[in-house]
């Protein structure tokens, strides 16, 4: 089996740290520090993404080779791999935190895909780096399963995201105090191999400006433009400004995507914001079961609710403003470049979210038909009494092909968590009637609308309790739950009736169970 040879453009083009120890330190004037993954006791491949491996040109045979498990577990390297940790900073929960960096992620280099594109591989949980501060550089199995599954589920939903190639159990134990309450416990360790065109974050640029290192900022920006935004390269201030505006647009579209499927990231710090507009760093994320704009899965954010579901779009904008400030030296201090990007963000968010939600209703948005009000009334109604967001939207394809509803249709009824009040039911039926009437003004026939609805409103999303079931089984050595979930999530819009049990609303036992409703950053 011939392993691929990796490239290392980031290391070749940009300055690195001269030290290679893992002693925690401030790293100045450098964008990365060379570091070897720390070998683990017994790397074992628990799961891998076949579709991603195929995209990367990695054969099934190579993926299941024991030597590959050693590489994906950090015990061996493929040719050309030159492992490093990236240096970046970030705003955490609204406050500038200074240097952070890859404390437990190690970049391995870039793989050339059959289509000629380069994809970077990165191990998460492969041991300490110069940026680990007081952390151990490791990740536990539960959080690795969550990142692995969700990366692939999001991709299948059409959401821009970093991918996950593999999930390797290390054979080592990792100590975590899951709820920061003094109950530290040993848990199995694991490593996910993440894949993305680039893992650059807003915080990579921010750190340089915070240190007044304009020359390195320019180098990093030029490197970014050359490889991922070539249309803006070599154009000076105008190009940098257009780039920020493009990052704003991508971020706005990403937020609109999340809102439309009920995904809550949980930790939208600027070090967790991808410069390419990808979903990155799956930690205490969650899916809102009942449509609740105020909900956050992250216990660390339980007081502030800074990163609650409904606030993600405005946080995206806040983060773009912080990125813009860090790029000011490239704009010759011209703040109107930030204002332009912010204005564009709002326009793109509003247009994209409107389009996404109109698609979820099977209508072509038309302000003259009062569609804005139709959407607003739905949001008001959905949030009033506990209603499952995914099930509600999925039910519309069934309702649209039926006669105009005169009572609450059975499929829609099943999206309620409790027994709805009569008032709530009446308002819901009136809304459904308005919506049903509105679909009759579309050029498409109800059958065609239903097909479009089913390809927009997923049947399967990675509900927190589903991931938790896969984790509980894996802890007992049973990987079948994880494998089944992975394969079902690859086709979230398909009926797959044999897997109806994975398309159920949150069961009562999961309402307050750790891992299902409350997740901490301890991972
Ligand atoms: P996160 O909130 O997971 O994005 O992490 C924020 C920062 O903490 C990043 O710089 C991470 O690399 C670092 N970090 C998180 N967990 C660990 C760990 N177990 N060991 C070392 N660094 C960590
Ligand atoms: Mg992070």
C-alpha cells in the first residue's frame, strides 16, 4: 500500500518558531511551531468517513491498514508530513484572550486530492504543543465521537464545514472534570483527523495586529489571498477590503444555514471562526429540538447566553467586526472598509435566511404577498409552546399535497412536545391554512413542492440524544450505534423508513441528561 505524500505550503511560505519543545510559551514573530504528535498506547480505528476518503483519493484498503491507524493516531507519519501547531489568538466570550493557538490540534500537512485541490489533515487530541498552556493536548472519546459524527452530518446537510476522516481510540485514559465540579474521572482518549482546505481562523490575523506585527499580518493575508481568494490577491487595500467583505458574506451564509437547521455552535469565539466560512471546532454544540431561540447547549455560557441559537447571526457580525479591526493596518486605517463589510453581512444574512426559510416553506419569497409576515408569524408561533423544529418543517411536505387543513394534521401534531393549548392549536391551524393557500399561488404543483420540501427540510439531524446513545454504546465497546448513525446521517433528506427511530423528537429521559441538553467545554 503506497501512502500519499503530503505538502506543506504553510510551513514553507511563512515564518515558524525556532523552538520545538512543548513548553508553554508566548511565540512571537512566528505563525507556527513544529511539534511531533505524542505516541499513544494502542491506536485503533473505530470509524472513518468513506465518502471523504474517496474524495481525498484514499482507498478503502489504505484506510483500514494498521499502519494508517498508527498515522491517524499520531504514532507514525506519511511521507512529507511535517507536524506543527498554529499560533493564533481570539476573543473568548467577548473578551480578548491573547495568544491561544493549537493546544491539542496538530497539522500534518496537505494532501493532493484526485481533483488537484489540496486538503489539510489535522489531528485533534494528538498531544501537547507549545500552545497547550495547562491542558494535556488530548481529547476524550465522547467529544471526539461528537465532532466526528457532526462534521459528516453537517456536510451531508450541505453546510460548509471542516470534515472528519477518522476516529481513532488511543488506548490511553484521559482525566476530565466534565462539569468542573471537582469530580474528575478517567475517560477513554480518542483522536479525530479533521480535513479542510485550511484551518485558518479569525484569531490568526487578530493575534498579529494585537502585537502590532503588521509585516507578518500582511504576509499571512497575502498567503491566504494567494491560495483561497486569488481574485483579491495583489490588489492592495482594495483587494484586502473586498476579501473582508467576502468573508463577511460567507459567514453570513453560514449563520443562515445554521438557523435554518437548528444548529447551535455553542462557542462562537473568534478563534473558532474559519476564514473560509466553514463550521469549525465542534465542542459543546447542540441541535435545538424544540424551536427555542434562547437556547444554548453550552453550560459555560449558561449565565450569559451569549451564543444562544437566536443570537448566532448577530454574533457572526460581531466577530466580523473584530476581524475587520485586525485587518485595519491593511486598509491604511480606513474604518469604512469594516463598515462596508458589516453592511454587506447584514444584507447577505437577511437575503439568505429569507431564501432558506422560504425554501423550507416551499414558496418563492415575495414581499408583496406578505411573505415576511407569514415567516414572522411562524417564528412567533413555533417558539410559544414546545414544538420540534425538524419534525414540524418535515411535516409540511405531507400537508402540502393534502386538502387545505381544517384541523391540526397528524404529522404536524406529532411535533408538539406537550399537549398544546387550544389557543395555540387554533393559531397553528390558521397559520397552516394561510401557508397552504400561499403554496397554491406557486407555479409548481403541490407534488413538486413536496419533493422540493423534502430535499430542504431534513428528516435526520444529529440530535444530541442520538449522539449520546452512540457514545454510551461505544463506552461499552459497541460501535454499531455509531456506525448506523453515521450512515443514516449521510442521507439526511432520504426517507430511510427503516431508521424512523432516529427521526424522533427528543425523548423525555434526554431532557436534562448531561450530554443531551447540557454540554461543557471539558472535552
Ligand atoms: P476551544 O474552546 O475548544 O476551541 O479551545 C480553546 C483553546 O483551548 C484552544 O487554544 C485549544 O487548543 C485549547 N485547548 C482546549 N482543550 C485543550 C486541551 N485538552 N489541551 C490543550 N489545549 C486545549
Ligand atoms: Mg477552538
